[in-house]
C-alpha cells in the first residue's frame, strides 16, 4: 500500500537496513552450492525481507520525486543488487521505477553514482543504467562525463550504441582538458576500460 511522505521518511532507514542485510546475505550465499531436495526451495528470511523492501520502495516510487527524501544509499544498493543474478530482475524493476521518479530532481551525488557505474564490470548493470539514462534523464546540464565517453566503446554493441546516442543527445564535446581526466583509467583492472 501507498505510504505518505512522512511515513516513508520514517521507515526508510529500516528499509535501507533490510536491503543492505538482504544484499549481504545474498552475496555471501551466492557462492554456496545448494543441494535441492525438493521441487520448491524456501527463501531465507533475509531474502524474503529484501524482496518485500524492494516492493515497498517500488510501490512508493512517486514519493521519491521529493528531493528531501534521501535516495543515495538506495540507488547505490540497487546498483549492487543489479550485479547479483538472483536479484537482478526485481532490482531492475525497483531501480527503473525509482529513477523514473527522481529524474527531474536528481542530486549531483546520485547522478555521479549512476555515471560512475557506467563502467561497472557487470554488463547487466551497465545496460540497465544506460537504458534509464537514455529514457529518463536529461544530461545536457552537465558538461562532460568521462564514464559515458568510455562506455561508447563498450564491448557490448547495444551498450556502445546507447552510449553514443546519449552522448549525441547531450551535445557533449571533447576539449583539451579531457586527456588528463582519463589517466586514472589506464590502471583499471578491466581490459575493456583500459
């Protein structure tokens, strides 16, 4: 059910903690081999609570249009959940809903998190963020994004194409200061980024 703004602000720290605990539990157990003894596999309470918290955030997504509601930690946790195959779909649904509602009032810190993750090692994370940036955000107010420039050369053709579209629509240009911004990327562990 829908919360009002005050109720959401009151329960938000609890929802963030549940998301964090569920994410940590899922990450810890993603490497374990599970013996299936029946056709149905019971989810742990942490995973059930995580699913419920994501559904609550998604169903109250329109309240996040208000910039006074903290969003940064939710955005960060959702991006981390996008990298986990078992939570990718529900995380994407929640992430897209959240981004649709914060697009017009996004803080520079939240936008920085999105742009930084355009060079995330997980292709699904990159493609999800690119889709949201292309569909929901106007990047014209920022002058340049080195992460977007790098993502134009993504190994995934679709990601590179969307990045190029965003680059063109945002009227980004290269200038003499740009080469200095890319020195930090030369030592990156990911071959695609180097």
